[in-house]
C-alpha cells in the first residue's frame, strides 16, 4: 500500500465537459495505469474509491466520466442516456479515447502499460477501445458482455476477463453465449467468470435511490470480483520498478 494523491480532471468528450477522478501513487516515476469505467449511472464515490484502491496498489488510476459531471440517480434518466450510447460504438470509443488520451499524456503514466477496467457501461467502453485497436495490456469488465460490429473484436490485442452474475436479467445466458462466441471466433485470450446467485450490479453497494429490476448487491461476490480484477492486473500489468519520468 502506498500514499496516494487525488485530483479532479476536466476534459472534452461527447460534446460535454467530462469531470474525471485521478488517483496517483506516491513518487514521481512512471507507473502502469488503469483506466477505470463506471456503471451507467456515472462516476460516483464507489468508482472514486476503486481508483484510489488501484493507486494504493501502485497504479496511475483515472476513473472516467460518462455524463459530463452528472450522476444519473433517476432510473429513467440512465436508459435514456445509456441505451443510445451502448448502440453507438463510435461514441463509446470517443468517450473512452478522450479519457485514454488524457491518461497517456500524464507524466506519471507509462504509456506502454495501460489496462482498461470497467463496470456496466464503463466496461462496454473498455471493450470498444479494444475493438478499436487501442494498445492495452488487459481489459476487465463486470456486467458488460457486450458484442461488437462484425470483425472488429479481432483487433483486441490483450487478454480479456469478464465477470457476470448468474441471475443477471440484463446479461442473460443468451448474451453470455453471444459474447463468448464472438471472443472465440476472434481468437481473443478471454476468460468469463459467472458468480452464482448474483444479480446485475452485484458488485455495487446499495444506493439511496430507486434502481431498475434485477439489480442487487452481493457482498461476497463483490469481494471476489475485485480480487479477480486485481489478479488480472497482477498477471498482465504488474507494478514493478517504474520508469523515471
């Protein structure tokens, strides 16, 4: 564990001014970095704490924004914003690519050692970065078994790990099958973990606003999914002897 510092980072994307959260480990050397994507509700305290935890492990860790500084606590707002976004790979790549550009330009980032980890919509953005050919060392997603345009998944050049709840009605077995078939056909190094008995967003602590049906927190699987993310990063993006800036 290392002492960390945090900053708010503003940058343009999707016609909005995005407001991200950047967590940095102690020191001035270049470090591997993890681009962290939030659930469809947007960047909140849960994602900020995850970025902080990654920085404590030694990573440069920005949590990116989806909605121009807004957190969509109203269940009606989120689908209205996220469904068109999820149907438009180019918009997702634009949002992720803008955050990735900011990350690559940071003096603490080793630009050759970057991974993308995301939850829900943020995980779909990470997958689209890979399908767009972004140079990533790993892609990790939870609740984001999205499929892409024909042939583009073959552009993913890194291992992909995905986690999903067995009882998730938003990512049902048919969606799992489509995702795994696409990964196999593209020749991607992929893994899928199914967490028994878990619903959608099982990793996210309860919130103080209404949620869509099929969402539920599972504390044990939330801890396991986090360990799986950390294990993916330890394998593909180990923190060892950072380069001097």
